[in-house]
C-alpha cells in the first residue's frame, strides 16, 4: 500500500515538474455599476447618477534563465517515479 502511494506521489511530482516549464497566460476582467451618490473617478466630483466602469487585463510569463534547473528537476522527478515503480514491483 505504501509503495502504491509512493508511485502516485511520484507521478504527481513528475507532472508538476513538467508543467513548471510551461509559459503562463492569464486574462481577467471587471465591471462595476454604481447607483446613487458616488464619486466620479475621472473628475473626482460627486455624481448622483448611475455610473459604470469596466476593465480588462492580461499577463503572460515565460521563464528564461532557469530552464536548466527546471529540466534537471523534471529529470530527477522521472527518475524518482521509476524508482517508486521498482519499489512497488519489489514489494509485490
């Protein structure tokens, strides 16, 4: 049972190490609707109307300088996975 758990943990660690090398891309948005008395952010005056704001944002990242460290981490995770599989076979 412990060896099976070790194999599952090693598989998760290997997948996590693999995906840390992938670039990331994120998008987001917001919408705000105000009624009644509020402050207009463009003029900084009080308004008593309906006021709507919206915005979008995005970001991406790509790791440039630590790729060898990440590749070696992934290789080590794959070796640990194989060792866990051998341990499972030995315990059977």
